[in-house]
C-alpha cells in the first residue's frame, strides 16, 4: 500500500527492514510461549539491589553531575576502569583508545557511519550477527562472506575473500552469535596476518568473551594484534577496532558498551556520535561504574557463568533426549546460543510456524546469511528461560521436529 510518506523517505530506508529477531521477540510477550528466540539475559541474574543502592548513592553524592550533560567520549572513571580491565589481558591502552557507546549496537552503527560508502564491501562471517547487517545495510554496504565452522571463521577461505577489497573484516571470535562457535588461536593469528598483509582493518565484536563455561580463555584478536604490531607500547595503535558491552555482564537496559581502537578512529567515532546522541547517559555511566567497582562486576560475572553454564548443559541434555536423529547442533563453550542444523530437506521457517502453534519459538537461520543460505539452520538461546522452561520448551520443540522428520 502506498502512502504519502513513501516518496519522502530517503533512499537508504529502502534497505532497512525490520529485524526478524525483533519481530519474533514480540512473541515472547505472550506468556504461554516458551521463547528461545531472543538473546535475552536471565532476569534472575540482574543485580537489581546493587543498582538500587548505587542509584540512591549517586543521586545523593553526585546528583547534579549525574543529571548533567557529559563528554561524548564517556565518563572518565568508567573509561579508566575499562583500561584497567583491558590491561589484565595484556594490552596497555590509554583513555584516548576508548569510547563509551549507547550499547555496542551503537558502536556498529557509528562504524558504518564513518567507514561505509554506498557499495563498499564488508567481509562478514556466514552466519553473522543480524544487528550488524541491519546497521550497515542502511549505509549501503554490500557483503562478502566467509563460512564459519565449529572453529570459527574459516581463515583458509579468507585470503580469497580479501582479494575482493573489503573495507573491513567483521568477526565474532568468542561464542559467536548465532552459531556459538569459538575461533581457534591459530585462526585468530592467521586472521591478523592476512588482514595486515592486505591492509584491511578488523572489527572485533565481543559481547560474550567473559562468559566462558569450559575450556581456556583465548586472547582477543585485538590483544594478539597489539603483540603483532610492535608499536603498541603506550596506547593501542593497531589494526583492530574492538567492541564489548555491559549488556550481558550487567544489564542490557542500561545501554552501555565500549569501543577500543586507535585514537584516530576514536576521534572520528566521537564526531559521529555527537550527531547521534551527544553522549551516552551520564547517569547510567556513573551508576554502572558505582555498581561495577571494587570487584563487584567480576564476582557477578562468576554468578552469571554458573547460571548460564548450567542452562547450557541442560539444553544440550534436553536436545539429546528429545530431538530426533539426523539433526546436529553446536556445543558452545560459552555465550548464549546453540545453532541447530536440520536435515537439508527441511526449512526452519516452516518449522517455526508449527512450533509457534505448539507454543515454542526460535530464530530461523536464513537472516543471518547476507548472501543466502541457512534455510535448514536455526538458533536457540539458553540464557533466558529457567531450567523448567528449558526442559518443557525443548520437549515441545522435540515433538514438532519428530513430526517434521517423520
Ligand atoms: C554480537 C553482538 N553484537 C552486538 C550486540 C548488541 O549489544 P548491545 O546490547 O551492547 O547493543 C549483540 C546483542 O545481542 C550481539 O549479540
């Protein structure tokens, strides 16, 4: 249907679709549906009491500052805390390397704003995070893809893809959204070497890196790059733009994340952010800092890991018990998602329709592939539903899948 508004909207809006995930999230509002669709944290682990105490203290002690405009770069003590946190992993960064953003979704959007001309190619994993595609398509991005397997991005295929001249490489090395895959150390190193050889920057999106339930921590691509570049003794001057977020380790509702990058990139992002929102909420930054400091955040992350690790084990066992033969799924070492592969002849979007009738939901795989594919894949989130609902939800889904396979 045409409306008088159609011809008034900018060309770029033609490339904006409402995200399939957001549409599906609407379903979670129906109480009787057990949804494994969204990437939602468990509400039980939100530190509500710590926030309540911190809000009260912030308003009492620095109320005027917290309610005032702030700098675009972000609240200095929060940036210093992030710098200390980063130095634990072996990279000495300065506050000039950091920008606080309104969620890492904003970081992705700002990167689109400063880097992408219409028609620019962005090298992404297939599958990849839908929100990044959504942000960059609006700037006219085209995509080159490299497949992800259980060891992360297939770096054997990377060199070929780099020959088509991408503007940057977008990679999710830890417990990837949506596949749950973790990139091996060897592949991380290879990625850095190839990116350096072809002169292509890397955008590393790492919301889940601290939520590991088994195996050994692997250094971030940015950390490895700082060792590789040899020019990063004071401050980071390398080839990686890193982003992480408080969404999965504290609470997504505060919309708080950070970017680490060479100062030149940070300055350009600051200019872009001024046009977007001037700065991230001063109040939220100060409160998050107050909640996090003194070791609270590290203790809280341990709590989240124990809850989600248990849920990961539970969903794995439930799928073993209820899913029919002929299906495969990933065993994520951390994060929030597992990725299911149906037999080739089945379409996840058809199965979703039946699943919804049976009051269970997931996200079908196709939207995570910018150049097609994934018709027989789907993503399940295991952080949000409690153990009882995980068991019941997977049992419902198992019945739907048994019927489909049968
Ligand atoms: C890979 C990835 N990047 C970015 C985001 C956005 O996170 P934020 O809440 O910080 O905007 C998400 C959210 O789920 C994500 O999975």
